[in-house]
C-alpha cells in the first residue's frame, strides 16, 4: 500500500473491524455515481496567516494570493459555502499560542468579510461541514489548551457545534463520544459521520479507527461498531452518493497513509493510492468538478482524484503573483 523505502500503515486484522465487501454487497463503480449533494466548485482556498488567502483555480491551475482586512489564524476550520463564499472558524493565534473563537465568512468575488458570532469556545483542528438544505454549518472535533499554573492539558470536550447562517447563531450539541482533532466528517441524509481523528492521551498522540455517527433527527449519537480498516487523522471523508463515501489521505501516529477507501455500512474497498512524494496530510476541504475531486495538502499542493481512472495526480501550476 505504498512506495519502496516509505513506511505505511498495515491494515490490522480484527474481528471488530469493518469487513471487506461481502459477495452480496460489492463496491459500485464510481463512474456510475454522482454525489446527491454535489455543487461543482472551481476554487480551492487555502488560509495563510496572518491575513491572506491562496485561491487556486482548478480549471486554469493558477493561484491568486488575496489579502483581507481581518486576521486569519493557523489550524482554523474552513468550508466552502454557496454563492462563492467560504467560512473560517477558530484556529490558533501564532503570536501568543492561544486558540481563538472568531468566525468569518468571506465573499470570494467581492472579498467582502462578514464577522459572525464567535464560537462558544475557542478551538482549533476541527472540521467544518455545511448542510446546504438547512443553511447550517457543523463544527466537529478540535481541541483547545487549558493552562493550569506551569502545566496545561489538551481538552477535546465541547466538540460538536451547529451554526445557523440565517440567524448568525451557534448552538452547542451533545459532545462526540470520543473527542478528536482533524477527523474526517460528512453528512448523508439525517446522519453525520465522523471518521477517525486523533487525541493526545498521557502526552502521546493516538489515532482512532472509529466511525462515530450522529442522528440529526433524533439528536443522539448512535452506538455503532463500524470502523475504518486502520486508525487515521488529517484525512478527508466525503460522500459520493446517498450510501457511499470516500476516505483518503491522512496519517497515523507516525506513518503517512496513501490509500483511498470507498466505504459504506456494508464494508470498504481500497480503490487507489496517492503517488510517492506527495504529502497526504489534508487539513482543508475537497471540491468536485466534472468527474474529479480536488483538494490541497499541508504543503499547499493541488491534488486531483479522477473518479473514472481511479488515479491521483499532483498538479503543478504557475504562480501569477511571482
């Protein structure tokens, strides 16, 4: 599951792990699938401290550096919204090493910045996902440091929030059973899926393989034994139709993960690998354009997954600002 001279995750064999596809439920062909929630985007936006956005056009493969009038924080949550907007929330102030609770919505056409109600608590390393039919954004996971004299602890509670764009109001929901940083997250119907993630326990970073599921209708976390085939964080999870999702990239405690998984309640299938030499750490978000999925990694490289060919490619682009 990777390149020579590179350490990779070995999929553990566990009776509690999600099984491979059964004969009855074989993995579908991605070429026949269309995400029911797809709205094609042509931009990937990368926040850059202290007050810039790198906007990458995935059609022309050109980046544009944009300055805004408000501070942008490292390790903030980010998600695209409808009408060419993005939302940034939380992060860490690099000057004092403290988490922030600020929230911005930025219009990418006019570069107009809307200051939203702060999150109830400062945090970083969370995922933001939009539910466009209700005009809401869910803030999932993340952490914050709590200082106590000469020591501090990393807190993962207060880990599930909902923001109403129409009301400019945050609501605190029931905590994720196992709070994590940099999980994958997506919504299918009335269910929110939180895949993997990591947390610091006794000073050590530990990644998990659980898929935690929240029912928006019943407003409860469901008890489930569904797992990924390996522990992972810093990855992306996204739906591709009403039953299936892709999980790709990320890392465990010490090793990068190059696999791309097609998952459902019936099992999983490994369908592709990222090429060697590409960082699979994915702190931002993904968009769909035509028959491909685009994202950017922690090295600010544009990555593309072709659904038909089931292949990853790293795009080189000309920087118009140089």
